[in-house]
């Protein structure tokens, strides 16, 4: 199914950067056409500096004990003008062999935490009860609101009060697997996408062509080393098919993991004297969806301080004695955004149109912007682990 030609409409490509980028420690990846492969880069002044000879992958770089010092002072291999790379990244007509930003991660496992906000928790319950039928969402939303009201908001997951509310909901026939992971002792932690499959800013994000109820999920993504240290954060779009997951939670993989269904970027912002995990807790993430075929405009905000679980708690459930990640991982931390605004017809809620431009932003992490395509028409994922290491070996960047 062909759609409108995506135009990102970004007036200034420098808007991809954090507002305080002059004091931010930023790590990313670019496609280097000369070497037909990715380069690990860091931002220094108005240049993207290549450190691939020191750390051939971002995974290697993040595990370095001298990480921040290396990013700031490591001897560069080559460099590219920042403004040129940003402009190419958001230009849909740029040549395939142009230097452009890629997803800022590589060998890290891509994990995600679900149902970490009360509002999105209720929406997951609605999906489940509607069996993926968006036309039933408004009716069910009203029923649940009448029964639960504000009971869930503010509950500490796993607490005695949460157990009491759980007992009440079970007795009223309203209990759900989503409420279990939302207010129960154990959060939902799942694998979002395969290693190396995420796309960066400017690249199309894909939804299955046969999906009729889907949405973006704007999230903060934590970067975690192989020994469990959280060393930075970035933005992500956990593209979601509400109709698939609503029909059955066992369809989660089809709902979440499709070609180009995971966008991350534009840069990893490392923790340093100017930015820490405490700053992440206070972030307000903006979402904008702009339609190119219908003039549609949606704007929502997700406030990290409204999360029902702590960031450290989510990381501890992902890594520990029970599970290791030798190349590190990134963790989508969940979203407050639950799209209820009608787009096509009354009571049908929101769903994507082809060509939509999705912008996810926050002042401390920058802007992740992507046009919407189908998973079938988005560029194929072709660079896996074997191809990456063959390329790095040919460039003599290994060992």
C-alpha cells in the first residue's frame, strides 16, 4: 500500500540536539560511506568525531571505565561537520551513500518495560477487553472509569494497599494481566527488538500494513552496561499495534517487533556533571504526530515523574543474578501516552496514517523524528551481527 512521500518539515536540523548540547556528553553512530559501515562518534563543538579505532562499537565504548574522559579527550580518527550530518539525516531526498545518523546503539539487547504509568495501564486493559476492536474502546473506558475511578493512580506496586485493591478488582471481575504487572510486585520486562535492528532519526518507522489500530509510544530509553551501570539516556519510539496485542497478549511479539518498529536517538546522552539519573526522573517528553494526508495534528506529553515504578527498580528486574547481558542493554522505560483522541471517526480513537511524522522530544535529550511507513515497505534490515563484524574486520578496527 503506497502512501504520501514523507516530509519531515524540520525547519532547523540543529533542533535534533539537546538545548544545552554545548555542555552535554553525546555519543552516536553515523553511516560512513567511505568505509560502507558505521562509525562510533562523539560530539565536540561543531564536529562529530570518530572514535571507532578506540571503541569499534558503542557497546565497547560504554563499558570503558574511562568513558566520559575518553569521549571528551580521545584522539579522533576522522570527523564530519555536525550541521551537514544533521541536515542529511532529516532530508528524505538525501543520497543513500550520504553520511547520516544511525541509531546510537549497536550490540546492546533492546529491552522494554511495559505498563509503568497508571493511564497507559488502563488503556492496556481496554485493549484486552476490546479484543483489539477500537470501536469498543470508548464504551469500555467508561465502564472501567466508573468501576475504578482514581483508585489505581498513586498506588505503589507490590504494596499492601495494591494487594487490597487487587482483591477488590478480582471480586468485581475486573482483574487483568495488565493490572498484575502494573500494580503487582513484578513489572513487565520484555525484549522489544533484535540486536542491531533499531533505526535512528529520519528513518521510516514501520507498522504492519494489516494493522488498523496502532500508535507511537514516546519513551525515555536508558543505556546500561554489561555490569548493570546506567550510564546515559536517549529517546525511543516503541511502535505498537494495539489491535494485535488487544486480541491476545501472546501476540506481543507481532505487535512490537516488526521491520523498523523500533526507533532510538538521536544521541545517547551520558551521565556527567551536568546530567544524571535524577534529571531523567524529571523529564517531560513531548509527542507530536502530524498527518500529511489529512492535516491532523496531535500533541501530548509524558511526565517521567508520574511513573509508578522507579527507574532503578526496572533496571534491577532486567539485570542481576537472574540475567546477564555481556554486551549491555538499553531499556525503554514505558510511556504515559495512551492515544484516545479520535482521528477518523467518533469512538475509534487514534491510529496512524501512512506518511505521519512522529516527533518525540525533550530539552535535555533532543528530538527523535521519523516518518511512518508500513513495515513491509520500510527499508529492509540488512546489517546484522555477522555483517557488522565482517565490516569492522575489513577496516582493521577489531583487536
